[in-house]
């Protein structure tokens, strides 16, 4: 400060002007450069546009074989690459969390096992407290159908062990419970009840993303486990037919019965 | 599904067999119209929607979901379709004949 005061008047003025100019330049630079959230939104908007345009073209194509080929080169992976770049640039921020979620989602849709796994592992390691990972358990569980349950189970276990966020924990337990239920290994299937009971006991009042509380969700699965497995006799059920006539499942004892839950839609 | 079920019901009309549709399309009037248009002769339970009482109680998560029960009411097969459904039913009908002997 003392040097500044001791400078001649014009020199002080010049310094102030330079400082002012610098502030403006920096200010402008910041304005001109989109912030990370805007970047994320922009990629998202371009991806949605590309997908809408693609769907229109796909619908217009009459030839099935050509349609198939078009579908195989559908837009998506190029945007996963962009999201990944953004995630790396913004490491540790909420934008990075959202970006890694997109990388996981797109990689999953395109059956890219490595891309999916590394995105999920990064989310668990760096974004375990982010609100943006709420949909992660269901996303991982859903990938079990394509990658195989044995591949996604460790990811769910790790998510469950590390998250302190109730909706994420409940979601992970729900997916692990369903994996146990559909397993053909008896020792794994035997864990189904414990998973659903834990879901009901610890998270019963919590609502899933579909709006139903976990207590009634668990009750539905436990009914299925207890009464609707091969070799079991389901409890009687009363229904009303298309003519308004009541009938019971037990009316059909003595016959081979096919129950077809269906809709013409 | 429907063409197979139509021929199945026709083929087994004199057998101890029943196909029951548990329908989630809407009210009875709506379903009756579908039954008429699609030449569906077998009985339906009118559930109103996918959240009707039977699919809810039985935790149905995807449609169609199929259960095949034997004459004692035991669940013997799940989600068998077309040829696999035919084989399942024929096996159970043969079991019944065997038991009568």
C-alpha cells in the first residue's frame, strides 16, 4: 500500500485502470465460458434431439433388415464419451455425479460392460453422498438381466455397504432381494426372505421411486415366495368374470388350469 | 399368444382343462368387446387395470404372466408359452389319466 501511495498520481491511476481492465476481462471470460451445469444440459439436449430425430427416421423406414441395421448404429455412445469427458473435467462435483450417471446409463443400454462398471465404481467411490445417485440401485439391478446377476451383485453390495442414504440403501436391498429370488442356486435363493424382511423392517415406511412403500412391496414378494412357487398350492382367490359372475380358483380343482395374466392393450 | 390359445382351447374342449384369462384392459364392457372382436371364448377375470386385485395379490410384475396348475391345484409350471405350454398341459392331463387307472 505504501508503494502505491508513494507512486505518482498518473501511475496510480494506470494501475487502477489495469486492475479494472483485468477484472472485466476475467468477468467476460467467465461469462463466455459456459458453466459445467450448462455444459451438461447442452450435451443432454443434443442427445435428446439426436434420439428424437433417430426415432423418426427409424419409424419411417419400412424395411425390417434396414431398420435393424439402423438400430444397431443408434445414437448414444458418442454422448457417453462427451459425458465422460465432462465428468473427468469436473471431478468431484455434482455435475460429475450427474455425468457419471449418464455414462452408466448409456453404457448399460449399449451393453458396454467395462464402461458401465467403471462409471458405477466411480460413482460409489466419489459420489456416494450425491442425491443424483438415487436411481443407481435400480439401474444396476436392471443390468443384471444383460450382464448377469453375478456381475452386478458385487456393485450392489458395495453400494449398500458405503451409502448412508436411506433411499439408496433400500433400493440396493430391493435389487439384491430380487436377485436372490430369481437365482437358481438354492443357497442364494434361501437368502430371499431375509432380504425382503430386512427391507420391510428397516425401510417399510419409505416409498420406492414408483410411489409404493417398501413394506407392501416386500409383502407382495414374500407372498409370491410363500405361495406361488412351483410345487405350492396358492390360497384360494375369488374373482368376477366378464358377465359379472363370481368364481373361485378352487372351482377348478380336478382340472388342469392355465392362468394367464394378460391384456390386449 | 392368442392364435395358440384359441387352438389350445379348441383342441382340449372335451378334456378336464380350463384356460382362465386374468385381464387388465379395463371394465367388463371394454373386455367383452375385445373378447368378441378377437374370438376369445374362455372365461376372464375382470381386473380393470394392471393394478387390479388378482395381479396385485399375486405380485404380477410383467404381462403376460402364466401359471399352470394341476388337478390338485398345485403350481407346476410358470411362464410357459406356445409349444412349451402344450407340453406342460399334456403332461398334466396324462398324469390325471395315469392316476385314474
